[in-house]
């Protein structure tokens, strides 16, 4: 039997949040390995992706009703 749609939505939201965090980490690591500095766009984009992913995951985990 399939899971109810709301449970499926919550699970997919959590998975996508973790994927976004992973993209952010990958961008950040590649930028730093290639000599990126504080002014690098890759550094700020990586931090932005990580922040958005963490915020979305926090909201998804907090609203478990």
C-alpha cells in the first residue's frame, strides 16, 4: 500500500533539502580547491545553497504534524 500523499511530500522535501546541501558543499569544495577567495562567486553560491538547504530542512523537520 502506498504512503499518503502528505507523507510522500514531506519525505521528498527532506530528500531535496539534503541534495541542495550536497550541491552547496560540492560548489564550495570545488571553489576552495581551485583557489577561491572570499570574493569568489562560487564561495558565496555554495554558502547560499547550503543555507537554503539547511533552512528548508529545518522547516520540514519542525513542522511534523
